[in-house]
């Protein structure tokens, strides 16, 4: 999974836009979170957020950047950070323009571990 996600991220670095790069960083972060590897999950989540900020990308990539930070914080046991990023993600998620994307986002944010 890690190799596929990182390979996809590399591909989009060559042919994509900053939005694709942010999504790729989210995907890599998510794979590391699923594997319960908090350090690389957090690293790639921060990269996702950085790409969104430096390129003024909003909508679902920005919401998912905070979701990735919340998920990485959750698996590393950082409850305060998790809660802060969940709040930021939910606020950003409320601004997602497409109904289907917004619904998907809120289903995903609900799966962030709460313990």
C-alpha cells in the first residue's frame, strides 16, 4: 500500500497540479495511519496542509488535510491535537461545495479514532 500511494504521489508530482499533490500527500498519510505509523502519517499530513496553504487550495483538499492531521494525531495518542484538527476539519468540511464530496468527507471524519 505504501509503495502504491507513494508511487501515485510521485506520478502526480510530474503530471499534476498542486491540488493533485495535496491529494497525494493525504493518500500517503492515510495509508501510514491505517498501518498505525504516526510519524510518517503526520509528516505527510503536514505536507498536504502546506501545499493547500501555499497554493490557496480550499474545498475538500483543505478539509482532508485537517482530517489527515486529526487521524495522525489520534493514532499517536495526541488527543488535544486530534480534537483541534477534527474541529478545523469539520469547519472546512462545511464549506465543501459538492454535496457528494461533503457527505463523503463527513463520513470519513467520523472514522477518526476517538480514544
